[in-house]
C-alpha cells in the first residue's frame, strides 16, 4: 500500500512565519520566535521540508512540508 501524505505550505517574511496554508498568523510581525524556531517546531510535529521558493533578496518566500497521514 502506498504511503499517504498531508501537506503544509508556510509563507514567511522578514524572518517570521506569516501564514500557514493560506491563513495569516495573528500578529505575525510581533511574534517573538524566528522563522528557524517555527520550522523546528514543525519538525518536532513530524513535518519535513520538501522544497522552497524565495524572492531575490531571500526576505520573503514559501516553504513546502509533508508528513505521513495519521
């Protein structure tokens, strides 16, 4: 039986997570955690980054994650 996956799309800006699957995070600009902190939490929840898209200056972009469906 083939594995089944669920996916997460994370948009970021200015070293902060901005939105997850198209839903803007509340007060994302004032969050104390960095983008790396947010990604590490996703990893602890079983998410694996599969690819990324970034702007020329790397200040804004989109990260793609997947994990096996429970």
